[in-house]
C-alpha cells in the first residue's frame, strides 16, 4: 500500500449499488481506509435525481436501466470533469453472453507455449432447433452448458445447466446459449481486475465428464455458478474429496496478466473479473468462459487496499489533468484470437499491489 501522506484535498466518490452489493462491498474497513487517504465514499440516494446530489469527483455504480443511464448522462453533462466508473455502454456488452466473449476474440497476445480462446458456443432462439442437436453446428456435442443469453446479474441469469443428453434439453427455454463443456480437472481460475491490479485465485468447479460416464448420466445438472456448487453437491462427489486444490498449478503469470490487460482495453472497463479453465485435453490451452462486471471484490483478500489504491490513482490522475482513465488508450490496435502464436505486445506487465493482510488459502498474487 502507498504511504499515508496527508491528503492535500479530499475527494468524493458517490456510489450507487443494489442493496446486496452495497452490503458486501461497502464495509467499514473500506470506508475508513479510503477516508485516511482523503477519499470519502458517499451513498447516492437512488430515489432522488443524481444531478441534485454531490458534488462527486467520481460516480461508482452497478445499476442498469434506461432511467439510470439517462441520469448518468445528465450528471456527466453538468459535471464534465467527474469520472463515471464504468460507462453504461461498456457494461452492457457484458450483459450478453455472446458479445461478452467476443471481447476475448479481439485480443492479440504473444504466448511462448500456451494458447487461449473461448469454448465453442451458439445462441438458440428457436425451440425446434434447440431439440435437434444436428442443427446446432459449431461442432457442438453433449455434454454442453446451457446459459441464459442475458447476463445482467439477476438470479435468473445465473441459472445454468450441464446437459448430458437430449432429455436434458426439454427443461430449457430459448433464447439460450449452448457452450461446449470442456473437461478442466474440476478447477476454475477466477481473475479479478481492478484497474491495473490483477489477482488470480483458484476454485473448485464442475467435475470432468468422461465418455464412459456420459452414457449413464441423467438429463442435466442444474447449478447457479460454475465455481459456486452447493456444499452438498461438493461433499457427495468423491471427485472433490480426492482433489488437492493446494497442489493445482496456476496459469502462467504473463498469460493471465496479458489477457487482463487486453480485456481492459477491449471492454473499456476497469472493474471486472473473468473465469478461465485449463483444457485437460491440451494442457497448455486456456479458455475464458465468462466475464462479469464489478464482481464480489469483498471475497478478494485485502480488497480494501486494492480498491482504495485504485480510487486514489484515478482521482489524482484526474486532478493532475490526466483525465483519461488508464485503460482508455487512444492507440489503435489490431486484435485477433490467438492460437499458439501471437503478435508482440509492447507495453510492459501490469503492476501489482503488495499484500496487505494475510492471504486466504487457494489464492495467488499475479
């Protein structure tokens, strides 16, 4: 963490978050640490017009809807120097599970021995097409993961299914995304991004499905999030009991930071995380399967330090006249989906913040 220099002036950061998000994110520890750095976190009253509140040097939000979008536009017009984190248009791209992962295909990254990409997937709008796997194309075959097309953070958007055979399709309702299920050793990597800061942690995920086992499995398995299976589901499966998460190898440092940097530019977002799996068929190939805006940072060790450093950096850059946030580079870049080879990326590795309090298990600083 940076030295606690006496702040020359105070900054106001207004936050507009749903109640559940506010409860988890706005902890006393975060509020107090930010205050020590000259940053006041101020709750925005969503029952009142935003333009009538403040003054705010920055608006931090995770709300959606046309009314809120209009309020942000009016606030920005009246307060052109205030930062909006993040742009509603940029956030909306992540509300669609197809356009979300298209951001990954725009990246051009050099990798020595590893490759990365996204799983095969299609969007299905027609119920008849859904029930006819021969019409899916894209080389998709069972098992597949069925995900709602809309990913707006609602409970409904998190309802997913691992579909083993044709019978499992009957419970699904289009529009829906079918994504190939790739065996990944029951392990998922969650990568948190906060501006220039990147942290990769490992979590348990869905178990592998062998060809032999596939024929004996019923219809489908419902779950909310790949890395968030219920305790009962974990305990009942011997697969997890035999797994030693401590010994699981982390993805290459440079690959993860390069993907994070590339996604910052492609999405024009500053607060997000993405989920990565390692294809067990090709040990050095990694697949990005999901991207989420403003995730549960409170689960991340030392999140108060990381977020306070981020606020301090962007607010002081604004104060010095560097009003472009770090990732809004005007440089035009060619991007493509990489295989085992890519093209040179000239800007250096992402800086990382030092550890504050003791790290939790199963996490690693990258």
